[in-house]
C-alpha cells in the first residue's frame, strides 16, 4: 500500500512545526513539573532543617540555663585548683615518705642506731646516730647510696666518744632526696 498525501507542502511543514512545538511544550511541561517537584522536596527539607535548628536552639537555651545554675560550683572548682597549685608551689615537690622510711629500715646495718632523722627545707636528709666503730659508718654510707631516690650521700662528721664506760662513734650523714609521688592511703574497706 502506498500512502499519498495530497496536502500542500506548506501545510505539511506547518503540521510538522506544530507537532515539534507540541513535543517541546510537553517536554517543557515535564521539565517544569520536575523542577517544581525538586523545589518542593528541597523546600520541605529546608523546613525540616529549620525545625530541627529551632529545637536544638531551644535545647541549647535549656542546657545553658542548667549550666548557669552550676556556675558557682565551677568557679569554686577553679578556685580550688588554683589554691592546690599555690599549695604545691609553696610546699615543693611531695616526697614518698613511706617508701623512704621502708628503704632506710631495710638497709640500716644491725650495729647502727639512729638518734635523729630530719629533712631540711631544701630537700636534704639529715641522719644522726651511733655505732661501735668507723667501718660501720662507712658500711651505712654504702647502703644509703643504694637506696633509690637518695643521692649525694656524704659524711659530715664521725667522732668517737665515751658513754657509760663504752666507746661509741657518733656520726652525721647528709643526703639529697628526689621528689616522688605523694603517698595516698588506701580507700575503701579491707585495704
């Protein structure tokens, strides 16, 4: 079958142009609908984000009001921290007394007796005592040098003296102490 169009060429061209215009109008309409759909979606999402921001702003105001109620405690905590720092500066470095005394007790020779144990402001340990002879003092010096945290051990004097018909050696030893951790007693039951 053969199709023959008897319409003039101008009318055919106009019909093609009209068909193209109709396709373009449909395409433009679809694009416009798509743009409106995207715009609507974005607008809806924007509104949701605004609501969430408003909720978060309200939560923030509530938290700030609650935090304001704790402001005196925060200031008190800051003041306590400042005073602790001042106290630490005033007192110097803490000394681990428990460990030091335990080390002195475990290293002291049997024939040496301490009569005085002092610590000066400069962190120097002063030991005074008695023994039967000068080699015992030398042994005690060697034992002190082995204790961790004790350095620069030196003999200030060692002299013989008579006490109750016995000759004893009186001595004085100085040493420098290293600062350690503060002793914290155990917390809780059974410790």
